[in-house]
């Protein structure tokens, strides 16, 4: 798995992604430039495609199953903390 992030991206996040086996490619000054690099360069040379975290049905469905699994194990939780961002 390869993940394209902007140069200067959070080093801790980059290390965590590498620790999970991802190739982290740092390019561009922001996420828009990183996205353009995927769409205009890596799509053509490596067959990669951009996966948007909020507009990818299978990704969203996978996140939804996590909540389902929590409720299967703990049907009536008092509190659920949900990270955003």
C-alpha cells in the first residue's frame, strides 16, 4: 500500500503508517498538490488512484462495520468516544 502525503506531514503519522507497512510518499506543499500528483503522475506511471476518505463507499462501509461490531459486543454503552479529523 502506498500513501501520498504533503511534504512536512505529521512525522508521527508518517511513522505510524510506515510501521503498518505502507510506503509513504511525501510530495507537494499541501493535500491538494499531493492529490494532483496521484491523479496526474502516479495514476499513469503506477496505476494508482486517489482514495478520498469521505467519498469512498467501501471505505465508509468499513468504518460503519466498526460501530456495528462495538454494539454486538457491548449493546448498551454509556459513552462512545469518536475521533474526528
